[in-house]
C-alpha cells in the first residue's frame, strides 16, 4: 500500500525497525484484549507480528506528524467475509492508550476507506468489534459503517469465545448520511492556564442566526473580557465559521472548530471567553488552551446521535432478559422503559435499517418464542452514551 496522509497523521508500510515503537504501545494491558489479542510481551514478539502479519497484509504504521511517533496501526486484514455476498476486505486498527479520545483512529480509517474505494476500486469493506468494545464500535460508526450481522467466534490468544457485530461500508457510504451528531445540551466549563481564565460554552443550534445570537449574548454578559473566540457548524448548507477575536491568527477559532470536526458534531455553537491573567501563553499555549476549553465544553454537553428509529416492544421471559439486552446493544439499539410482570416487556429504539435483523435474531435465538412488536417510528436525538 502506498503512503497515505491526513491532517495529523502519516500512514506508511511497517518495517522491522518499528518493533520497539510497536511494543511501546502494544504491551499496554488495555490495548490488545478488547480486540482479542494479548499484550505484547517483548520487542521480539512485536517484531514477529510485523514480519508475519503486518508486512504480508499491507497494514500501515500510523505516525503522528507532530513528533513522528508510532502510535498505532491501521489497514487491511487478510480475511474475507462470504456472508456479505460480495468481494470484501476487513479493516483492522489499534491505537496507543494515551492517544485515545482524540479522533486519531477515525481520521486514519477514513483515509484508508477513501483509498480503498477511490484508488483500489474495492466493492465493500467490513470491520468487527467484540461485544462491550464501545470505543471500536464508535470508530466504525464515525466512518459510516452500518450493522450487517452478528457472529460468535473463538478468540484463540485469550482462550475465549466471544460474540460481536460485523459492520459494512460500501463505496457510496450506504448508511453514512442517515445519522448525524449534535450536542446533547448546553454546557459551561472553566479552564485556568497561567492565571488566564478560559470560559467554554457549547449550545445546540439550528441556524446561523441562532449561533450569532448566542455569541452576542456572551459578549454582553462578559463585556469586560478581552477575547470571545467562537466557532459554529450548521448541518444545513454545510456552514462552518470561526473567529480568533483578536488572538493571534490560527490560535483560537480554527483549533476550536477542529474539535467538533473530529467528533463529527454539527448544529453546534461554541464560545470561549478569555480573561487575560497577565502572562503571555505563546501561540502553542493558546492553541492548547482553546482546544482544551472547547473539548471540555463538548464533553460536558454530551453528544447525541440524530437518526430515524423504529420503536419496538419485546415481551420475553425473565430468563431471556439479559440476552435480549445484549442483542439490543449488538444491533445499535437503545434500551427504554422496562415493564415487570409475569414476563418482562422491554421497550426500545432500533436504527431503522437494523430492526428487521434484530427481529430475525430474536426469533432464531428463542425458536420463535420471542418476537419484537413494532410500535412506530421516530426521528430523534439519543445521547451517544445510550447507543
């Protein structure tokens, strides 16, 4: 595979010289087990993985541009899925523990997807995660992958058997535009950096007019502050705007906007108000402070997914309740009200395109004894923590 590049990353073929860099992150106990492989126990083991797995499959080393550090891997895995009914390739990835939560792996995987469809002419790509690995699930959803089926397989390195959903992506990104992300609510946070106070605020907004009104509201409320840097993204029309409001060019508005771009959040307005503390932070310090302030405000606001949902009710025996919740999660569903009587009745939301597969799976597992009853449809926002 050729050298690929994104805003923050370089993706290049692995070499045996990467063994120490791979071991540095692959030896962490939280990196491998969620994906089904044990932590690397030596640099030599990492070298063997590169020689026997990464190089033959064409997997790419993920390097951070800012310091050249090897922080992960991403690329195609040498497995094919006949269940998809077409030629397809699996995408796999891993990331150093201290780099989680920065949108780096979605950035790398999106570039690999673009390369696969635009340059290599692939018909379909797929990826899979094991039940409970929500971080990997979020990467796939951010990259436009949608649920196709679930399967159970042996995890040889860990001596376990695990279940997990398989997601698929087609050249036109089927399913990618059926959902989008918005702030769950409004928030306000405070960051102090070398005596400067950074007040971060996030709001869900539907228009430029609403965003501008929020910005003006903060200007009036904090009239004595030196800077009110802001950004907003509006889904309709693909509008993106930002302002450094007197800070050095490129140190405030654009870094703030990057936070929401990385998370794929739209219909959002963010204002960071700075009260100067008398100590200059420098360009790098300002970028870090405004970025962190925007991220803190977004984390406090929360992120919701907006899409079309099918509302279902599922009566089932108590003995089937836990299995039902696992299947609901595997199909991207959201658990709602639960009624307890002679049997349990579970109310839930399911993504529109997965409702039929969910119903079929229940029928299969319960030999026809449990069925999902469709109660209606809705287009609404649901907090991402519930999905």
